[in-house]
């Protein structure tokens, strides 16, 4: 069995939503597509689609297998494309998106270094604190924090981050170091205006829980909240990358680390359906070398 061809048939059916549409997309006959799907399901020992006379839909097994097939096919396409293109001198325009603060602190400086090394590439960098639909909004790649939910994207890991509670050394000296998240209930905490005053990313004995906090200072942006925390105005709850420079400088200390939830991944993501041009591959590899294994 040609497994790559079988995967292509499977993905085409899922994308088209019908056997007929997949046959048209693949330039194959309908009987050939039907036989190919049946043979692949027999090989896997699992049904990938629920089929009726009117519609076809993915089974649970099919949904899980679809993402893996997309990644395999994208990797093969990129490998073939790399042999056809001159990657030594990439050129053209790239549209890139990332979260605002992480983009300002890490992605934008990395892209600056990239264009300095690749003068024929132009990068348009747009920072959003929302999930961006890369295909619909015309982006070649993006940087995401958290688990990837969109199976139409391919993700390459850059590192991971945590949610941390921090305070200035002066505040800890005057008020003491909390031993449990519930100790924060009586402390002054710096909060976000647009979010409930509940810090929910804690765990103990495998159970996730939250703590309601209060304070006399709230912001609608992260950086001034971090700065206020470093000034001793209260405890703060942030992503680790947001406070990393302050922690490194000794202006903030991480507390309650044994109650933290597991780290969240940081990934560079891009649409699976495209044969990546040399400039896109070059930037992906540069970001992975420049930001990869990021820990904060």
C-alpha cells in the first residue's frame, strides 16, 4: 500500500466533505477514491468516516488521525520543496503575527535579527492578543502560546512558559512569603480590569483550583501591572515570560511555585496546506534557533 497516497486520499475526503469532491480534487475516479479509503481503513483496522447515503463525517478516530496525517503530508511537502528551491538566498514578503507582549519582548527582536541577515526578505509583523486565523487574515505564520486546537495548522515548538505568582523582595520582607495560594486572600494583589479577580491556575494533589483575590490597583495592560508589582504595590499573577527580566534583575521573586499548573507550550504555527517558500522555512528555522527551548 502507498501509505502517503492513502493519507492524501483521506485528507482530501475530510477537506472536501464528500467522496465525489475528493475525487475531483485529486483528479481521480470516484471508485478509486472509494477503494483507496476502504483499503486504508482496513490497513488501520479502524473506521475513519461515518457514511450514509447523504453525508460523510469523521469518526472520533478519524479526527485524531487527521491532524497526524496533515503533519506528515506537510513535512513531506516541505522536504520536497526544499530540494526545488534555493534556500541560501530567500526573498519576498512575510506576514507574521504574535501575542503583543511576547512579540515585543522576543519575536520582534528575533525577526529584526533575521531581516538583518536576509536583506531580500521583508517582514510585516502584527501583534494581537487574540487568536488569529492565519489563512483568512493573510498571515504566513504566527507564534502561539498554549495548546494548538486548529488541526489545519502545523506547529513547531519554541519552548514553554508557566503562570507564576510574584512579589518584590521588599513586599515579601514586610508581609512575609505566602505558603499556600489561599494566603493571597488577605494580601493586596494587582489585578486586570477586564478579568474577574480570581487567580485560577493552581493545582494541589492533582486538583486544579482558584483563589479570589482583592487589591487597590488594577490595569488593563500587563506591563504597568508588572512594573507596579516590582515597585512593591502588591502580589501579581503573570506568565513567566512577562516577568522574566524583572526576576533576572532581582526586582521580583517567584513564590508558590509548587502549586503551579503544568507549563504551556509556545509554538510557531503555519498552514499545512501550503508548500512553504524558502523565506517562510528560513524564518521558521531562524525562530526555532533564536527562541527555541525558551524557558521562563
